[in-house]
C-alpha cells in the first residue's frame, strides 16, 4: 500500500472519528445511537463509491428541489423514501409479530386529517369518478373477537388516478372515516380503484427516469384502522390481476392484501344502498394485533 493511500485513508478516518466524537455528549441515548450509526454508514457510503464533489453538489440540489416542491398537499420526501424501499423496510422492521393480523404496508403521501365522517353503508366517493364499488368486511382481533367502534380511515384515487388533494378546486372526495358496528362489521361505497403513477414531475420522477424505472402503482384502497388496546393498522388492499402488482413503484404489494373483485351487472346492491347495475364488490376483513401495552 502506497504512502499516499495510507495518508488519504488516515485523513478520511480522522474526519469520521471527529464527527462521531461530536455526538458523544448527546443526552438522549437513542438519538446518540442513531447519529453515531448514521455518520458511520453515511461516511462508509461516501468512501465506498468515492463520492465526487460534483456528485455531492448534485445530491444537495436534488434534496433542495424535494424540499421546494413539498407542501401541505405533496410530500416529496415520503415519495423518495417510498421509491427507495425505505418506507417498506421501516414497515417490515416495525410489523407486529402477531400471526393472523392483517399485514401492513406503506402510508403514502396522500392522507389528510380532516376527512369527513360517514355512516355504515355511506359513500366515501362523494363525486370521485369511477365504477361504484361496495367494500365490506369485519374488524376483529387475531383470536377472532369482533372489534366494535374501531375507527376506519379510508382514502383512494379516482378512476383517472388522482386523489382529491390533487384536484385544482380543493374539494374533498374519495376519502372518509367510519366506525365499525357492534359485531365489528364495516361497509361503505367507494369507486373501484385504478392503477396510477406516483407524482413524477419532480426530483423523484427524475430519479425514476434516470434509473429506467416506472412510476406506476397497482390499483389499491388505503386503510388506517385504530382501536383501544390494539396496534394501529396501516394497509392497502390491491386488486387481483392488476398489471402492476409485480412492479409497484413503492414495493407495497403483499400477497395477503390482494383481493378478488366481483362485478355485478344487474344485481341489486346490498340493502338497496347503491346502483342496480354496473357495480363492483370487495370483501376484506381487517384483523388487528394486540397493542404492546396489553
């Protein structure tokens, strides 16, 4: 090994050691652990690829653009986490170890806190375009007991692949929340989900283009379910036979979350609550894991 290489390696090691030492006095032990690990891995990454100054500048510009395009209706950093698989890795790390519980998947960037409440059997579509779709099932525990009063947040894109936060008029559609009934039952109307591209007109889209990756997500419906004494569940259901199940841009598909759709042409809708022709039906149970505090 040449003297120049030794001197270069020593200089690089000295930088890393100095930065690590700067975090030694961090009062919060978890934050200290996180920062030490982050520095070690980030510096190792730079060494491994021999990061150039121009590449570093490009990365800073990329992150700056992601910050500038992010607002209350678009979270570019979540998209970046999603397409790098970090979101799904975090889900996997934190998944409840409860056999039989519904599997979790990515949260996504389109949830909002102020969705309207709907009654059992109500309509979350509220003007979103698409084929009417009746969704129903039961919220229950892993041991089979029904969970009454669970809060079920639901949101989805319309048949053109747009969420309401992407509408220019600011209206709310394709989202809502309801409570499960006394036997854990839930049911609502929506529109049949359709595949769509994640927003790809910003830096994350440029990254996908540069790496010859596509932006498409398979058709899905989002759920977030919460109930006392149970772990919150964040998941999707995906439609069987969707062409993008094997190439989801955010790696969110799990086999247990893929559902069959029943199409009706002249069958009356459940309880007379919807159309008599041209509607779809999905059934899916939401199974919650017990909380760690129980």
